[in-house]
């Protein structure tokens, strides 16, 4: 066959090549079909598990469930699993299973998402586009309002079912001698505790990173944090009503001195509940924006009181109530432990750049196998500044363009970032032989599982100040990709800054502003400088400001390791599965070995909380975490390879602005001084120019800017208008966060 091909002409070679390409496309089509089928099966399984878990919560307040559950507990007590094994399996395991299966789903989609063609955004975007834009409530989509409404209905149903059943079988309290209104009010207060418990069940799920349940829905960690804030506020509200009302009844009935300090072996431990409430209130108060933004350190350190909050909640509510909220606690604890392991060992900065306006760029070494999508974030800890504080930053580089480095730009405004600026500036003033390496711990990156939110005909990027950082990674990725279907053919960048010197943060995409003819997409930039009125300055003059950027070449002797990133989703799923199995084994062993059979039977029959059982649960969980951490540590050290490659990043090369091509390209960009963009006019013009195409709108910046863009998007998009024609432009709104 080879000898026959040696004399074939160009047309024959072309035909053979086309046949090979056709076979490759067929193989890829078969593989994508199998992947799609597998993903559909996994998705259906996730929906089934979630529907079962929700149904469980809906049935839980009913008398039917109470009777059935009592019968199930009695049956389970005759087996090795006991009521605790049953509670863990029914209440806790479904969410853990969803997280595990979801990770497998993300892993199976990973390769398919990198290569598949663009989707065509449809009017299903109506559910994710802003429906309510309000300075108090923020930006709310239809799906967010629907879910919030259903959650409120669920809380109302739970409360009504419980309190109506309580009032029907109301019996006088002989020990406290309460009259009828005091007894009713005590029941009302008690049932508010159940609403706090329901909120706690969801509280920790939005802030997972490696084991993130929300990634299955395409929601990233930095976006889901606000759900954590909403649920946390609701939980504290219900817990405060529960605690304050109970104390009021005790005070009116003159029993407060007898009840407030109780810590008995069995029964409800009220002192533990009071400690839980105080810890929760401290966490909530220091999380308020007025405190968090001005004193981040206070917010950061007091948030670690969550450990006190959760432990004393267990002592107060007992293990039976704890299993209902245990899924989030289980996943959060395991997630945090794995993140600690995966952020070790530390690495060293390769180099750094100092920009005018107190901004710095950190260039960090990474393993070539570490891949991430645009808009990904990493968490950094610099022990020289603080051994405890982690801060999140958007990556501005592309793993497709840079195999060995990743970069972040940091605007220095707070104590931690200003300390970083001073640290780098001090190293810059030293001679090369006296410079010490700056060790740095890296956690992440964490990013979107797919690039569906970028697949539009036209893309509008709106950034305010440091909000430009996620968009730098998008533009760098778009410039380095070989597939035209992955990104739009037209991108418009709107950047709003306070001072002209902040324009230097765009240095990584300066070549894109100059070379329109060689790009895979057309880029148009509109720059707004709000606090200066130098009307004569244009893009050419601003590009000359890059000469003021100073570069520091660092000494990397402080570490021999690069950043490797998290483990694959499959390994994370395996670790979560092993941890859940080990916990159940330890829990069963402890209950059968430590608690005598007679006492265990009595405790089960009375269903009274016991702090001894609570301690056994904690011990089993700690041992399960230790076993899982050992596996994670082994996996981590197997991946590590010593040696940081010698990577040189010198001073920024001056740009050639003299060519006709560069001048023509710069003329397409606009610079406006002393004003802010009129988003309504901008959207109208873009809609008219796009000719009925789908337009993706991404915004990252201050909340006021996000609200302005969302309002303009809502008013101008034909997707919101009943009877809108499909040929008219449709704006699809997405918001990004560069800080938490």
C-alpha cells in the first residue's frame, strides 16, 4: 500500500487526507455521542437523588412521615447500622452522592467541552437574565426569584405543619408550670429553631470549591457566595427569634436562672444553644459590608468561629437533628482539608511588575499539565505577610498560551495588598544578588466547567477598575485558540477607570489593540477616565505609559515546586466516597464498642439527645477526615516534581506605534475623559449594528455599574419583550466577581 502511495499525484494525496479527516470527525462524533449519552444518564440520576432529598424535607413535618420514620428506626435498631446509620443514609448521603456523581459528570464533560462547537444561545436565557434590578435587592434573575419563592413556601409549609400539630396536642408543662399563652409562645419559639435548621442545611453548599455542588449548575464559587449570604441571614434571623423568644418565656415565668445554665447528659442542652447563637451573631455582624470592606481581617478571623457554632449546634440539637444539616458540613470540612493539602508545598514568584497607581502583577510558576478556563480564580497566601489569610484573585493569563506560568494583577488598596506592594517594592530596590525569593501558597485555580457563557456572535465586556482582570484572560484565550467556533468574531471592551495611569493594567493585551488584521476576532475598546479631563490624550499617548511599568526578576531558591492545581474531579469524587464510607464504619464501631447494649437500647427508645453520642459522631468524623487526608496527601506528593524552570520576564518592550497598521487600529478605539458611559445608548447602537445576532454581555466591577448594565440590558433586549422576533438582537447578561 505504501509503495502504491509513493507515485500518487497531489489529487490522490488530497483525497487520502480528506478520508483521514473524515474518519477522525466520525470518531469524534461517536465519542461525543457516547459522552452525551453518559452525561444524560448521570444528569437524570442527579435529578432523581435531588428530587428524593427535597421530597424528604417536604414529608418530614407530616404525621405520616413521623410514624413511618419511627417504624424504620425501630427496624434499624435491630441491625448493625442502628438509627444513626439509617439517619446518615437517608438525610446525609443523598447530597454527598450528588456531589460525587456531579464531579464524575464534570470530569466526563471536560474533554468534550474543550473541543465542541459553539452553541446557539436561545430564549432559554430568559431564565438567567435580570428580571429585578434594585439597589437594595441587587440583580435577580427569574430562576433566582423562583427558587427563593419555593424556599419561602417550603419554610412556611414546615412551620405550619409543625406548629399546627403542636397546638393540637398541647399539654401543660408540669416542671415549668407555664400558662397556656406561655406554652403556646414557647412552641412558636421552638419551631423557629427548625427553620434555622433548614437554612443551616443549605448554608455551606454555596461556598464549596473543589467539591462544589453548584458547579453542576454552571455557577462558580465567587458567584454563589451571595446565596451563602442570603441563607446565612435567614438562619440568623430564625435562630435569634428562636433564642430570644425562649429566653423571654423563661424570664416571664421566672425560670431563666434554672434553665439558662443547664448542661445535662441527656436532653436538650440549652447552654450549648446559647453559645451557638452568640457565635452565629458575631459571625453575621462582622460579615456586614460596612465591616467586611473596611476591616477585612476582623471579618476573616471571626468567620472561623463557624467551628464553635457547628459543634455547639450538635450538642444543642442532638445527633438526630444534626444529620439533616450534616451534608453541607461533611462536604465543607472535607473540601477545606483537601484544599489545605493541595495548597502545599509553597512555590515562589517568578517575577513581578509594579504599575503606576499601586497595582502589581505576580507571575507564578505552574506545571504544564495544569489547565484552566478563562475567568478562573486562585487563592493566594503569602506567609511573609500573614500565615492565615487567603485572598482570591482572577487569573489574567491563559493556560493555552502559557504552559509554565500564570499571572494575576492586584490593585493594592487594603492592608494585605499594601503590604504586598511594599514587600515587592523593597525587593525591587535591592541588587539582584541580595534579593530573596518570596514564598507563596497557591490554592486553585477554580473556574467554569465550560465556556458556554462566551459562545455568542458578539461579546460585550464591561469592566470597572480592577474588574478588567477576568476579561484579560478571556481576550488572551481568544487570541491563542485555534478554533474559531470557541469565541465570538466581534468583541467590544468597555473599561471604566478613575485615572489614566490605571490603563497600564491592559499591558498584557496591548498587542491586541494594535494588530486587528492578524487577530481571530475584531476588538473595539471604549475607555472612560472618570476623574480626569485631559481631553487631548488618546490611546497612543496612553500606551506610552507602559514605559513606567517596573519589572522585578525574583529569586526562586525559596522553593523547588510549581503550582499543580487541584486533583481531577474523579479523584475528588473517590476521596469523598471513601470518607463517607469510613465515617459510617467508625460511627457503627464506636456506638457498638463504647455504649453498652442496654444503655444504647434505652437511649434509642427515649430518643433523647445525648452529648456522649454527639462526641462519638465527632470522633468518627475526625477519623474519617484523617483517613481521607492521608489519601489526598499521597496523591499530592505523587504529582510533585522538584524544579522551577528558569523563566525570564524582563522589562516591557516598547510598542511600535509608527506603522500605518498600528495607527489605523488605534483609531478604532475611543477614549473619553471626565464622564461615564451611557449604557442605554451603547446597547441601542450595538443592537442596531449586530443585525439580529446574539450578544453576550459580561460585566465585572462595582455593584452600581452592574446594576446600570443589567437595567440597560433588560430594557434593550428583545428577549424580554412578548412577541419579540427571533431576527432581533438578544442580550444575554452574565455578571462576574473579581473580589468576594
